[in-house]
C-alpha cells in the first residue's frame, strides 16, 4: 500500500496513509491532520455559533495580502460567531506547509477578546497576534492562557487539537469566560494521540 493512498475522505478533508501514520508514533502533526480534526470537531458539535478555521486559511490570514483576505474570510461569517478557533503555525511561508510549532488562538465574540494557548510557553504569541491584527474583528487584547506544556518536540499539534476540544466544551457550559478554563492533565494528554488515531480509523474508507 502506498503512502499516498487516501484512507479518510471526510467532508472537505482528505487524509492519506502518510498523514494517518503521523498519529501512530512520535511525529509532528501536519496541516492535513490538524485540519481534519478541526473539521471533525465542528461537525460533531453542529453549532453555527462556533467556527474552527482550517490551517490553510489561518496561515493566509497571517501572511496573505489584505486585499485577498476577504475572499477566504467573508464566507465564514466570523462576526456572527460567538467562538472562533484558529490553529497558529510559526511558518513564515505562504506557498507551502511547514513550520515547527503549533498553538491555538481563540476569539471569544461574547467578550471581544482573543485567547492564546501555547504548549511552549508563548512561543507563537507573535504569530497569533498577527492573525488577530489582520482580521477585522473588534477586540481588546490577546490574553495568554495557562495550558499544559509539552515535554517533547513533536506533540504541539496534539495539544492544539486537545485544547480546541477543551475550549469548546468549556464555553458550552460557561458561555465564554475562558479565563476560567481548566487545564488538561498530563494523563489525558498522553492518551490523546491514540484517541485521535482511533477516530481516524473509524472513519477510514479502507
């Protein structure tokens, strides 16, 4: 079986064997896996007030031409959402995926604030602020939230996916108020990669 075989065809996401294999061992997660998980979460909650932005659009907001940004952003109706989640990548290239670190930027439309969750102690804060500044959403500040810190060089994508789910669950119960978000414990994080793999395999078309 070839690495480019499509294993998952889920709404707008395609995962090839090479993508799925990133979840099997200690590997850095790419745009395709992050994008799939965000789409999976969005379709699982079925709430139009929540939007999970795919990595490609998030990167374009950060680095793309301001005149072209509305083409990608306007269809998302972000100003009508109570919660918007962006995966933040530290790559400074727009024309191809890459980078070395992921974090999570959250816009809380109820209080008009951005919150940043970074498993490497704010390493991506500058990149997160670029996304916030390039969007035409009213906001007061970008607040760094405490979150579980990774203990290796490859689990940042898993942390982003876990933090995104944690934020959504918290906001459904607390109607925003992300400042009181509970920190995920290490035992939960240690199981998350295998949990994501099981979800992917359940949806596999082969």
